[in-house]
């Protein structure tokens, strides 16, 4: 690889990491500051939600009241309950398959999230959440 290719790959990886951290922080905020009775609903695909929840798990920023890291199962349970969506039978497999999507029409959620960050620099994940019948 030449120097410009290496810089491009490095820049792309840095942007991807920043998007993952922002997504994880938005999931953390969502889980900490909102409650099931608010009537929030996930409008995106279940695979996208599992992927977002997995990235939040992977960053290691989600903790319980005792400072212990939340398991992926805990994050899925909380996220699905909050957003009124039935969890996948195997959320881990759903998240991994979602991350492996490729092609122009099948970008994974993180890649689409990066594109949305340019459009909605704050609270990008909220583009897939609505309250009642209206978008939040």
C-alpha cells in the first residue's frame, strides 16, 4: 500500500470508530434517560437495532447501577423493552449478520449512521425512533 492509500484507510477507520462511539453514547443516553411508558418505538429494522445495541455493548460504556458492564443480553432486553420491539431469537447472530451486509443497497447500520451523521450531527439514532405516531 502506498502512503495515500494508507492514510485513506486510516482516516476511514477513524471515522468509523467515531461513529461507533457516538452511536454507543446515544444508546447509553437512550437507555438511561428514557422509560418504557414514554411510548418510544423503533421504526428501523430489527437488524439495525441489534447492530446498534451490539456496537454499544462492544464499546464497553454501558454499566449497571453497581458499575458492572452490562451483558449484550441485558442491553438487548432493555433496548427492546424501551422501544417496544420483540427481541430476535438470537440477537448476537442478528447483529453479526447485520454488520456483514455489503453492497450499495445493503450498507450496514454503522455505514449508514456515518452518512446520517453529516445530515443530523446530534442524536442521529433518533431518526429511527418515534413517539406514538410521530417521529421524535
